């Protein structure tokens, strides 16, 4: 297998055909070996192999495999390290791009978002898929013709200077770092589930798997690893969904039958909304929210009352010689009370917000088949809610489409193909491989929701499924089930579940063997690792190739450039892991923020740079700054976590523009960037004649370049 990764960059057609044949053979054996590995583990599980062992075996086997490919693909050659020698066939580049694209958000978060948001979650599927159409039409083939290594490299060459290159470096690092934090968070989540380690430790264990793939071989190692990762992740994603489909409908094609299950889900939703026990739970949450609101009106008195009540409960338990566990819990509750008025205000506000959110039907989820919130024919408030919901749906699709077309780590993949035609073909293959997962995600969400509504809701607290206990230990914020009305029966309103665990918990929810859970976790790990590899490489290359080599030391030898890239890879990875360990926000927000940053920073400059020869250095530079600045400002003033980071205290409502949520901030940055590029380019000096001719030549290859 090692010989496969040593194929030279310059090959004739016969050796290229032999190379492709060898690739086909190697990955066919690999796919068969993976399936055999899963079957053997399934047999061992039936023979009594402990679940913890299965998790460790999946974790060690998959990371070990990726490490092996990384070691065999080690290189110090610049073309191999940065663009895999420009020799990756279209089919395999499509698979690698699919894996690069199938991040923790796609694999872990997307179906969970559809589960929690219903129709609104389809914006992610439509936006991300549509983005690849933009890549195929406007960017991939033309950028391959320019022939650079990175996006900042393209910006520096096209716009004649280091200023656009430097701004491109900053933009690439910002959007890639935001994105990679989400991937490492997903790696920590999955590693913890597989191994039982603490979340913070799981992050750094998974980080070792990320680094070993990209550290030694750069893009060459990442490419061949990502092909292997795609095979694992697509098999892992499809298997439990097909199983659930057969279990519920008898049909092994979930994409074809989930509409029938959606009708059943709608019927169950109507029953749950009218269920007296569900209404009882909702009223308890409303009462808790009202109590928290009352405490906020006189915080010192509320603190004193809470202290007295907690002390009385502890004294009563001790006087009655109560159970030791209850006494310890009472002591813990007393010690955990807020010590200052500021802490108490924060705690009461959080309690009010949480209880208000849960004091609504269907645990706060909209009806799954409801298109938008509100009612276009209802009251003024309902009409306004409908318009805002629809506006945000369309804005999110726009940001995800444009952001997809401008993500540096995705566009870098099309520099690795042998020709422009292969670059275009690989976009088609990318769409196909991504389609397999995206076409399945809505079905997965509906099948899991039907399973939850029909099998979990209404069951007994005395017989909680093992998967609920297991995931509660991983992170109570992701899953908690509490008997709010003390009736011993699970109501939907008593289940608090995060979208990030829906896919990972699907096999257990459906009653599948644990080996399938291990396989799905391994698939999620492959998705997160593959994207993290591409992102870290993008950041390291931006610093080593574009900043160091192109701007600081143009005479640096290849070996030094590659060594610096490897060192920076480690530094950036550790920094991202440190941020991810703080759990700054949910996976989907972090990813979507990266898309808005990429859209506003790069899309206007890239598209105008390709299709408008008059676009110049100052227009592109100021346009990227304006687009990114507008987007970042909107996020910093409207997103809760960023508001806390930057100390923004003004009311959120005062900073919201046209009701657009912060996740779609790129909606404002993109038109600002386009306008600034056009206006500034028209009032400043045009690019050189050679650059304008190069732009024309890239779009129309038959044109002859002048000698000058």
C-alpha cells in the first residue's frame, strides 16, 4: 500500500491508468476489510465482549488506520505537501472532498437540527448543497487554471500585491479556526462516548489522531486519509437509518418512505399537545419561570429565602435520620447557592430563560411539518413571526451557499487534480458523495422522532434505557431526563436533548446492537477528523507558504517551509483544542459563523477577480475588510456568547437588523464587500495589462497572452 502513495507527480497516461487501477484495488480491499471488521466485532459482542471494549477497539483501530496512511504519505516535497502533487483523480478527489466537507456539523449536527427544528433545518441541506453548484459554475475550474497553492496565494497573484494576500491570510485563519474548533469539539464528544474519558481529555486524545494524519504528509496524507474516512462515515451513517426504516416500515429505503412516517409523527404531535400529563409538565415549567421572575424583583430577599429553605431541608433530613444520599444532596444544594447578588441574578435569569423555553408544547420544538413559524393569515404578531421566520430561512440558505463556495479548505481541494477538466469532474463527484448523506439526514430525523415519541415517551422512569444514562454521563447539557411531575412516566416535556447527539444515539434509540453505535461513533469521528485535517492544513499553509515564504523570506528552501508548516500545525491544533475545551457554543453555530466569515471575506473578491478584469488591489483589499468587518460586527453585537466576550451590554433587540439572526450575518457582509470592490476599483488605477490579459485567458483559454 505504501507504494501507492509514492506515485510521482509527473506521469504518462499508462502509469496514470495503472495508478488509478491500484487505487481502486487498495480501497476495494479497504472497504471489504472494514465491513469484515464490523461483522467480527458484532459476533464478538454476541459472545459477550464488553461494550467498553468495543468502543476502545473502534477508537484505536480507526485512528491507527489513519495514522498508518499519514506515516506512509510523509513527504517534504512542496508540491506533494501543499497540493498532493496535483495528481488526485476526479473520483477520489470527490470522495476526499466529501469527507473534507462532512464535518461534525454535517454528520453529527445536521440531522439533529432537523429533529429539533423541523422544516427550518432543511435550510442547511439546501444551502450547503446549493453551494457546490456555485463552486462548479464560478470558482473551481477557473481557480485551477490560475494554478496557485492556496486562496491567499490566488489573491496575491490576481490582485498584484501582498496586501490582498495578507488580508486573505487573516480571513482564512479566522473562518478556518472557527470551523476547526467545532470539529475538535465533535472529536472530543465522540472520543468521550467511545472511551469513557472526560470530555477535556477526550479532545486531546482525538487531537492526536488529527495531527498524525496531516503533520507528516500534508495534503498528500490528508487526501488519502480522507478517502478512507469517507468510506467509513457513509457506511456508518446509512446503516442505522436503513435498519430503523426496516424496523418501522419494512422498507430498506428510508428516503422513499419517511414521508409516511412524518404523517405518523404529526399525529403523535397532536396527541402530545392535548395530553393532560404533558400540559401538567408545561404548567410546572411556567410556574418555575414565574417564580424565577419574582426572585429577580427582590434578589436579596430571594437569596435569604433560598438559604433558609435549603438549611431547613438539611436540618429536617438530619433530624429524621434520613438517607445518607439525600443528606449529601441537601448539603451540596446548600453549598451551591449563589454567594453574591450578582451570582444570584445570573442564576435566576438563567432559570427564568430555561423554564420559559421549556414551558411550551412539544418541548419547545415546532411541529415537524410546519413550514415557518407564525401564520401568514393570523394576527399581526403571527404575521410578523411568519415573515421573520421565512426571512431567516432564506438568509441562512444564502449565507451557506455563498460560504460553501468560498471556504478555503474546500477550494484547496480542487488544486490537487491533474487538470481543469478533472477539477470540474471532481465537483460533480463531490456533489454525488455529499448527496448520499444529505438526502438521508431528513429521513433520519423523522425516523428517530417517531421512535422517541412512540417508544421512549410514555415509558417508565424505573426502566430508563441504557443509552439515556450513558449520554447523561457524557454531558447532562446534551441529554437529561427529569421526572418533573413525579408520576414515574416519561413525558416529552421532561426530556431535554441536544441536537449534537441525535445521530450518535440513533442506534441505541432504535435498539440496535452496540457495535452499530460504535460504528456510527467511528463515522462521526472520521467526519470530524477529516474536516479538522483540511482546516488545520489550510491555516498552517496560510502562515508558512503565504505569510512566511511569499511575504517574509522568498528564498526559504522547501524543507524549511514544510518544517515551519508542520510546527505551525501543532501550535494551531493545540490552540483550537484549548478553545473547544471551553465549549464556547454549539457545533452548528460555530460552523455557520465560519460560513458567514468565508462568504463575506472571499466570495466577492474571488468571483469578481475571476469575472471582472477591472477589479484591482485596493478594491479587493478594502472589499474584504468591509465585508468581514460588517459580518463580525453584527455577530459580536447579537450572538450571546460573543456579546459576553466583547462586553456588549446594549439590548440585543437594538442591534438586530430586519430580524436576521446572527448565524446569517454574512447576508450583510457579502453585498457590502461587492459594493466596495466595485466602487473602489472604478475610482482607482486599473490592474496591469498583463493581469487583465491573464484574467481573460483564464476564462477564454483560446485568447493569446501578449509578450509583455
